[in-house]
């Protein structure tokens, strides 16, 4: 896809059924996004539980959630793209 530099971030691992730490992982992901330059874009590949914790959205399988970082460090959902399975 040649989308730029790839980083593996443990904070994007699933924390479903107690396999991780929801609060810590969500905070680490938001902090990493906040540290990006204002004009940058990031593509995150993660799990439903992480997406819901970050955005409050319950995505469908394969759905793309588009969001932007607000000044208060939270994410605002600006779009949703459904991809047929």
C-alpha cells in the first residue's frame, strides 16, 4: 500500500476478556496520536474494543472509522466507511 512508515504499537492489541488494560492502552494510543504533527494523518489497524474505547463507536466487521483529534485530546468521528465482507 505504500502508506508510509509502519509501527507496531502494543496499545492497539485487543484487551477483550481481560487480555490487556483498556484504560492504559487507550491513553497510550491517544497520547501517541496527540504527539503527531497537526497536519499528519495516521491509519490505525486494531480491534473493535479499541475502536469503541477510542471513539465510542461500535464498528461493523471491516468498517473504517474516520476521526480527528480534538484540542482536548479526544477523537471526534467524522465519517464511517463500510467495507463489504
